C-alpha cells in the first residue's frame, strides 16, 4: 500500500511540475487546517462550502505575501503535494492523502531539505506515578528529523506539544553522538562510539548524577542535590519560590569524585572540602604551599626559622625555578617524539598538567588540570612520566619542592 501511495505522489509531483497552476483569489476560498495528533488535515473549499473542481491551483493566503500551490483530487480533497512558499522560495512541502496529513518536508533557502515531521508511536520513558518509577510507554508523538546540507540526518527528536521527550544526535558519518530521554538520562559519545558522558536523573533521591569517561573508563562522577528543586511527576524540574527561615542550614550538596584509570578514587570533594588519594588507596596529605613572591601575592617570604623540608612552593615564588634539562624546548620535543595523537580530524587545543618537582628532580602528584578529550590528558601524563628528571628549584640556597604547571599545545610542534 505504501508503495502505491509513493508512486501516486510521484506521478502527481511530476504532473504538477509540468502543469500550469490555475490562479484563484483566496477571498473566494475557505482554507482550514484541522487537528494535530487526531487526523491532522487540510481542507480548501469554495466560500459557499462546495468543493473545488479537480485540478492544480495557486493562491496567496490571507496575511501571506507569497503563493501556495495545491492539487484537488477527483473527490474534491487536497491531495498529493501541498507546496508553500516564502520569499518566492519553496519553504515546506506537505504530503496529503485525500486531505489527511501524511508528512512535512522543510527546505532551506538553497532548496535543500532541512527537516521532516511525522506522527508515530514511540516507546518513551515516562514516570508511573502509581508505581513511583520510570518505565517505557508507547506514546503518539511527533517525530522530527533534521538533515544537513548533504542530506544526512543530524538530529532526530520525538515529542508532544512543545516538549521534546526523546532526542538523538548524529555525527556527519551517521554515528550516534548523543542519546537523550528528557528528565531521565543523556548519553554522549565520541566519533568512535565510545561513551564520554552520561547524565542520570535519580527520581528517588532527587539527585542529578553526571558521569565523565576517558578511554571508556569512569574518570569523574558529580552528584548534585538542590533542596530548592521540585521534581514534578510529569518529568519536569522546577525551582521552589520558598524563602528559608533565619539560621537555615542548607541540605543542598555537590559531591565530585575523580578516579584513576585503575578505578580507584583519586580525589573526593564535597561542598568545597577535598581529599586526595594515591593510586594504592592511601590518603595523600600535602603541607600548605608557600607563596614567597610579595609582588605576586602580597605575602611575606618565609623566615629563616621555617622548616623548608616538606613545604611546596609555587614556581614563580622562588629564587631559582625548576627546569627541564636542556630547556623547556627539549621537553616539548620529547613530547613531539613520544606523544600518540588521537586520530581525530581537526583536533587542537591545550592540555594543562600540574605536578610537584621534588628536591631530587623527580615528579610527583601529577594532575590533569584540563584536557581536550579523547584521552589527551592521560596520554600527556604518560609521556611526562617517561621524561628525564628535572633540575629542582632552590630557595635560600636549598633545594625545595615546587609546584609547576605545564601547558601542552596540540597539535605538537617539533622545536
């Protein structure tokens, strides 16, 4: 049956392209769009309600500047292709079967398809207020498909009324980029199909949980709870307008947990308070950093009586800064020769690492401050650990532990 409809519409389209449209004054017509989910249709009749004779017509609708073209079937219904123009350019093509809406196809200013709209049944995660849980339910929803200039789909959404309930996003090669069920979860993938981030809405604890992945492994977990958020049964979250009483102790919290590649906790932070752990699981305790440069932080230098053995200085706050043998250019050349760059077209940006240069020149507490995805941060740490020992920094004639920040700009250049 579908094939017959397609053939019929194709024939009508071809006839329409060759047929001269009969111009008719819209003031003599009754134009009506009916319904949306329940038998959406378009009807065009004479002012007295009688049906138009079979044929091709063109008219300018009320409040419109540009013509609309349509075909009237032998039964007097709008059939086949219903063409609407904007600025004399085809804007939307509606396919009708005896007046009943089948689908819409939209066009950009160059006449290329941008999206199409359909109505269909779709399994959507919905909240069962009786059972107090989320479950898939078949709903009659609109399905909207958007295409790029090459005609490839890049977005697919399903919704009701003005809300998009289910969304899919795609890369240029058709690979899935993101999968989202609104107010339930969102998953994001890299171009190779590896999960990079997932956001989950926990309707029992009223928490929003964000999971970040590097190289397919969990790297960071963030859990947020806001006592002012109202989680509605219809799947929406709104803010409370209540004002708290004096001396109110907030129940809101943000918990962030970062992980080593082996799955063990690297850092645990709750409402600003932080704990760090070594890869063997033991807690890493560091003494406060000394900021000895008055011009940088307006603090006085440490006195001679201070124990300098275990203190950590900032590199810009000491007399002799730590350095890499043969200079920083030698380190960047080492990175250029050893760094395995992900095969991602157009990848560029800067990875930032921080670490402590110990008094013997070894490196400790290496951290990824910022990366650009695709495991570039972990690869930077791997290469740095392979590099030579550094020349330690000095303060008042003694070697000291020093915090250093290293930017690594990608793509790497040979110095």
